[in-house]
C-alpha cells in the first residue's frame, strides 16, 4: 500500500455506470469508475468486479496484451477506487454470469487510474455475513455499501419522491417551518437549544410542526405539506429514534374523509413504488371502541381474526366481564406444553385461560359457535381474574385480552406462516377518546394533542364528563403498526379555551405555552385538520425490515449514541461559558 502510485481524476469522465453495459454494447469503448468489489488473480489474467450503486461490471486485465496495466491491477485491494477504460467484449457462452444484468459482457481494460486506496473494510460487504450492529453503526459509511442498505436508502428516496409527486399533484404546497422553536405539545420531552445571546433562555427542537402548520392555515395556504424531521426525547426502541421523519400535512375546510382521500392514494402510490400490490381504497374504518372490544388494542393487526366476547355461566365463576374467545385459524389444538406456557402468560395479564376438557366442553362449544370457528381453528377461552385497577375497567380487560391475543399470534406466527409481512391490511381507526386520565399527574391529558376537536355532540360535556368525549382524531394503522395520526383541529378560540380548561391549564399557562396559536385563532382561523405519517416506519415496512435503523442512513443506538461520530460528547469550557451554562457535575 505504501508505494502505491495514486492517479488524479483530472478531466476523466465516466461514460457508463457499472450497471449499464449489455451485450448490445460489445465493441464500444467504455470508461467506468467504482470500487473494487472482488478480484480474482489467475496469473496471466486478472478479473475484477467493479461496483458502484448501479451494479457490477467485470473488468479483465490480460498480462500479454497490456502488461503495465495488468501489473497495476495486481496491486489493487478490496474497496480501492479506480477508473478503467477499455473495449466492451461479449463473454463466451460458458462465462456468461446470469446473476448480474451486465453478465453478458466484460471490459478488456487498456488503461487504469487508481484514484484511491482503502483500508481492509471492518467487515465483508456480502449480505450473507452477519455483522454486529454496533460495528455496522461505527463504520456506517461502509455498511451503507452493503446491498440491502443500498436498496433501502434507494427505496426511501423513491418513496419520498412518490409522496411529493402525489401531494404536488393534489395542489399541496411544500412549506418549511422552523427547527428552533417554542415547545410543541406532542407528549414527549423536548430537546433544548440554549441561547447564547439570552442566557437562561432555550429554544426547543420541534416535536412536530403542529402549531406552525395550523398557523399556515390561518395564513390561507390551504394545503400544506412537508417531509420533516421531528425531535422527541423519549426512550428509543426498534421503531423509535430521537429524530425521525414525518410526512406532515394540513388542509383547510376538510372533513375527516377529505384527509383520508389524500392519504389513501398517497399510500397506494407508495406501495406501487415499493413494488408491492396496491391496496384497495377506501381502507377499512373502525371506531376506537370497536378496535378495543374486538382486538384489545387501538392498532389492530387485521391479519388475525378478532376476539369474540360471550356471556357464560361457569360453575359459579365470578367476573363482571364477559368470556373472550381467541381464535387462530387452521393451526389445530395447542400441545400440553404450549397450553401450560400460555396459561402462565394469561396469568401475568390478570386473565385465566381455561383448559379445554370435559368440564369446559360447553364453554368451548359456545366459544367455537360464537366465533364461527372451523374444526381445525385453535380456540382459547380466557376470562378476567383479580382486581381491576383502571378508570376504564372494561377497556383494561379487553387490552389484556388483546395483548394475550398478540402473544398467541406471535407464538405460532412463524411456524404456521400466520403474519405474512406482504399482506398489507390498512385500517383507519377513528373516534378516539378526547382525553385520557393521567394517573401520575392526577388529571386529564389530551389523548392526541390539545388542539384536537371534540365531536360536535360531545362539546356540551367537555367539562362535565371529559372521559366520555370523543375526538375528531384518526390513526392510520398497518398490520399492528401505527403509521400516523391526525385530527380535525379546534379553530375557535372559545372552544380551545374550554379544552385547555378541561386539561387543567390555567388561562395564564395556556397563554404562556401556546399564546401565539391562541392569538392566531383570533384572526380568522378557518376550520382545518391534518395528519402526519411516519416516513421511517412506512419505508421500514415497505422494505420488509423490522427496525427503522435499517432505513435511516445514520441512526443512533438504543442509548441515543452515534457510534460513528461519537456523540453526544462534552462541550468545551468556552462554549459553555458563552452559553452561560455551568455543569452541576463534571463529565
Ligand atoms: N402533529 C401530530 C403528530 O405529530 C400529527 C397531526 O396531528 O397532524 O402526531
């Protein structure tokens, strides 16, 4: 490596990418540039697979034809960057490589430029090699060369383009909103940016552009969208990052259906772009109440059947709740061992799972009949035991059943191919409750965010019975994952004030936090509403991945660290002084 003579790019121009050449190009001169993917040295002949993001092209170096060029090719290592020029030659029938689109040709190289060398990569780029994620993240620029990462990043770009095409086509304007803002209420912690000029003052990075997009409606830009980074300081998981990207939009004068009428074609186009079957629209709609009763969750996975509740008298068994049958189609009865395991899981969720046997024959017969089970469907009957500690006990019970249902589904999913990731079941969940009781804070909290409209007929019980109020909010759900949420907003100041009051904000609190929105509402705010979809999750599902880190070029670890740049990292004394910040403890 030490004595390697490197060449300048000079005025070299590539004529083709490494994915371009075909048999019909035989006889042409070609100049390609890329990375040495693989090198085979057969003595007098060297073969190199040259790679760029478009593909791989085979280069041949013959010692007897161009000895100097051949000698330079001998010095090349993996991932060196070169340019090579030569004549495109058709390969003989037995050397054609059907695995790559350029496999019918090769370039007989007559000139070579070595543009850069490379250290031995920290891991092989072959997809078949399993590499630990922290090593991949430390050398992300190398990891991004691997085929599935190239594919995912390409897909992400194409999906973004498709989103823009659909929304521009529908007359939306792409408008930017600030990153240095006042706190927005999406329920997570803010990331703060200290002000150098005003010590003790902070900007918050936006958890979403919520307030700005609403104010854009006040300004009359009646269809806004943005593919925008949002920042939330919450614990990271496979589908969460501190910074993530939303497809954020807002419209003036919409009905709920108007928003759905934008998102459905958008999602259809995304599926088409990603090479998946286009889902039929309109997507299914389900109320929150039904989702909880039938699936025990507000983001049902429709690939498994719903639960069935039924009343049953069983040997004096006491419960205020119905019995619930969980059905998994076509997988027969569980083994004794599986049953025992499931019983323990049920117990953890304050449920009792009944064995199917002579004593429970009638119960199981009722469950089979009520759930419309076929002979080879697996049925499990559960009921509630133990104390109810919730302000909505029925909901809590169904949620336990729903968790149990998901556990059962996942337990058998792989063996019985129950959850086909390509079977996209989109669903709108609508009519969410307006408020949730926050046990810790001992007060009502907004279930979506505090700018969400309440159903017109629930407006009168906003203060008398907040728990019963339904919101004009909706979630888009795909196979058990929430892809996005939105709502029709409050556009009147008096209604907004009532909602703040129900949430326990004093007038002064509300003014301090969102005064600029409240004031904006006083200047002719039109009725408006919108939604935001998570781009990372959408692309993750389209790419068949199970973590959003696989579709984000430079993600952070679960501890919020960027292993490549080694951040977060301490700030130097001077910077802190300028910001007026003194650390309570030394790092
Ligand atoms: N701002 C909301 C969110 O980030 C989405 C919306 O209501 O449009 O979840």
